[in-house]
């Protein structure tokens, strides 16, 4: 069995150690981890990590504060095998995204929100954007992340739109993870810069739904979010949640962990795109 490669852009080793590196598949050696540090943008970090991996199949780009429950790699491989049969043009995959009409597809636990976001999928669903917490890229698609997209926001939406623009497809699949984040009180200036960049780059394809807000021609959702978050902050209405101290226990309580005996046996070599 060939290993799955995970690439992480890291600025806090303690957070990575408490989450990604505690993931069952990582601990068991089923997942190889490549760490990138000191890059100006997610696109730059992930392109370097992709080149370093030397992988010809698929690479999972994972936030440092994400925990992958037991059996997650097998759920991913099951989704890949399904897509290899039904849509050979697929290029990008993730556990949570937005459909063309703006509906959630897939499910994840957000510690920052204190809730499961989304819903279970019976089969992979086509999406126009994916949340950045986990992105799976098919190496033979030839797609690269945009290193000029500022900072570490909206690159999930950008890579999906890049795929769609060249006739490839993107999907969300049922592979729930723990996003062990803190509550975000307000989207900062780095998000606004990324939003403006996306407005210019994808002007002809707007509006585009994302997991935070729609990207529109005039950017009205950005202004509304700034006003709403400012008011809530001044009124003390924002409940700030910290990261869960034991993401593995949380995953088990949520039913995200799959017992070993129930995990599908899916050698990566069985998937056409990873051979």
C-alpha cells in the first residue's frame, strides 16, 4: 500500500502536534506529513510542499489545527475510487464545500463555532468552492495554487475555480474531521485583501459562494460582515471558544472515529488516479 501524503503550512508547532500529528492515520504511519514554514502565502507553501512530496497520485493539504479521525484516509480513498469510476475529470476534493446554489456539502466539527457544520453526504457532491481546512489535489491534474493570492484565505475557492475554468471538477465527500480552531471575532485585513484579489481574478464568474461569505462584484457581504462583527464585539455578544484539549476524544464522542474492524480496506493502488 502506498502512503497518503499530507502537506501542512505551519506557524505553530504546538498546535500541529496537538492535532494533525495526533491523527490516528498519522500515528499509525498510514500518512506521511510534510511541513512548510515561513511562506508569504498558502499558495507558495503548498506548491513547494507538493514539489517536495514527489507524489503522482493525490496530496492532502491540511490546516495545522485539523484532527483526522481514525479511518479518514480510507474514507478519502473510497471517495476517490467512486470518482474515478463516475467522473474521471475530477481534480479537487475536500470534506466541506459549497454547491453552485450556495448549499453546504459535507460536514466538519468546528471548535470555534462549537458545532458540526454541514450534513452527511451519501456520495461526493459537486462544489464551486471548498473550505481550506482540508484540500485534496489530484497531482496529474496539472493544477497549481496561486502563489500571488495574498495570505492564507480563500485559496480553497481559488483552486476549485481554477479547476472548473479548465474543464475539471471538484467535490465534497463525507470525510468528517475536527477543525480544532479558536473563535474568529473578526475577519482581518489579510482576508479583505484576499477577497479583493478574488474579486478581480474571477470577476467573470461572480458571485461565488464560500464557507465564510459570497464573493460578489461589489463586495457587499464583506461590508456587512465588518459591520456585524464590529457591533457584536462592542456589545460583547461574541462568545469566544478555545481549542478542544483532546480532539481524538471529541471525534470519538461525535461518532467520527471508525473502529478498525469497520474500516473499508482500500489500498491506494486500487485507485486509478493514485497508481
